[in-house]
C-alpha cells in the first residue's frame, strides 16, 4: 500500500481545485485501513477520508493524511417475500450500485440515479433527489471507530438523519470511517413519482413505467440541468434548499408571488435556493474562473483555474444577495476544507 508525500489532490476533487496533501493513500480493505491509521507516523496527523471528492471544496493544502476509500464488494440477502437486503462496500461508486439494482428489478434507489460519489458518503450526507433520501431505504451501516479501531453498526434511527444531514456531520464528525452500507429494497417496486417534473418526464418513456423508466427519467433531467464535472469543475448543489416557517413563507410569497416552496410534513416550507439565486440576478454570473452555472444557479462552477478561496468569495456574494432580498440565509451543502 503506497503512501504518497506532498501529493496533488487535483484529481481527487470534482471541483478541479489544485491543492496538495502531506500524505495520501488509497485503502482497499479494513486491514490496510487499520494498519496505516495505527502507524505512529500518521496516527497523530489530521485525517481526511475521501470517496470521489464530489462534495468537497479545498481552500488550502491539507497538512495531514488523506485516505481515499476504495473498498469494493456487494452482497445480497433475502429479507422477506417482498424485501431484499443489499450491502455495498463504502468504496463502491454510488451510481454503479443504483444501476445494478435497477437492472435486477430491485426498487428503492432509482430516484437517486446519477448522483456522484461513493456509497460511503451517501449516509453521511443523507443524499436525496426527487422525493427520495438515503434514510428512506437504508437499513444500517458498519463503520470503523477511529478512536478505538473497533467496528460499530448504526441503524437508520441511530444515524439521526435530517435534510442533507446526519450524526456523522455533527457530534460524530470525523469519528467514524464508513465501511459498508446496507439497503432494504423492494422486490416489487413501489414508484415514487411525487415530483411533477419527474412524473412528466417518466411518462415520456412509458404510460406504465417501472423503475428502469424512472431511473432513465432522473438521468435525463440531471444531465439537462447539471454540468458534467469532467467538463466544468463543480460539486453539484453548493447550497441546501432552506427550510422556513409557514408565517415567513406566507409573508415572502405575498411579496414574491412566484416564490417556489413546498410544504413538508412538519408544516414548514422548503424553498428553492436556485429560484432565489436566479431572482437576485446571479444566474450565469462569473468572477474570474469562479461562476454561477448558467442553467442551474444552485451550482457554482470552476471554469478553469479558480482557487478554492475564489469559490468561497463568490458563495458569500450569493449568500449576501439572497439574504438582502429575502431575509433567508443559505447554508452550504458541501464540505469546505
């Protein structure tokens, strides 16, 4: 297992930001992981675990050990007549797992098609799209306690999932390294077509759609709306969609009749951050090589050689503009290093 010193992180983040790590290693199994983390040379250093770097922004070099999770493997277990338990190693590519499930007719992940990243990051971020979140389908996960070096199992409830949030982004941040994630899927799929745009897209494929048509529809929408990181550096949605109280929503919608918002189960409203950013006239804005995407204003892009600090400066302009106009503060969805 080679460990590289003063290694470039350019190819380890989808923003395409140039930064370096004091040490960098890729691990393929638990033994390799425990060996390097127990080494006196690295044990006291700051640690950063990466999957594909699709949700991270580097603003500086990382003066510690970057561990790239490359663990592979999938397992299938019958759970009941209607359910199937799928376990995937944390280093599996997320969309490869989704495609595999769709091809086999196992329902539950199809709305999460084409989301970048690896399986290990999915519960940390509680990734979601088109009415489905990881919390809806995850059974449990296994993780390595970086303090005790013991393996721990977390159920979905123990992960304390929230909107793009989990216990691993709060009180247990940096404490655990995800090893595998298990999903409880449907043998007889129950389609989630609650989002009108998705339902309309799906019906272009079939009047009696299945999970394959849902997956293709999701991919089609995402390809139209979101830039390819291989072409233009980005980390997908830079900001969360803010959630506000009903009274504030009523006040804002009275002032801005076209304000986009959806009521949640708690009676609050989730606003469209993209709509607000566009309403501020920032869609397509560019400062040097840092810019707001011209089709999806929720995405900040690197047009070439933008530095992480320049991406941050642009994000502050966006946050300030939205707050000044709507009195709503946007929160970053990505991890800033």
